[in-house]
C-alpha cells in the first residue's frame, strides 16, 4: 500500500509503541495499526514470538534516519525481551 511506504515514520513509531504495550502487558499478540481506504484494509498484528525481528527492522529504519530516541526505546525493549527469554530458558517459566 502506497500510504505505508510514504509514512514509514508513523508506521514504525506505532509498531514500537504497540510492541512496548504488548511486552509490558505480557500479551501474546496485539493489533497495532489498522489502515483502511476504498480498496484495502490492512491490520498490523504484532505477535510476541516474532516481535524481536519486527523491532530490529524498526531499529534499522530509525538508525537510517538518525532518530536515536526511538533507537534507545527499541534497544531497551530488545533487552527486556532477551532477559525474559533467558529467564524462561533458565527457569522454564516467565518471571
């Protein structure tokens, strides 16, 4: 969809914002963005099991445009994910 490619900043910002809600709320998935026009309806659904790769794509974008505040948020979320995954691996459950 053309709107998405023309509005990457908005899309990636919302992805980061909803990723944070999902991670901190310990949700399995969350509907992040819904884009509708006459021809298309697009819903971005973030899933807990793939949010790290989604955040890495957002990190690439924000690094490219030198938006370091967003990069810092993403880094913190990736650290939180890594710590949770380590906790699950070490103890077999979320803490």
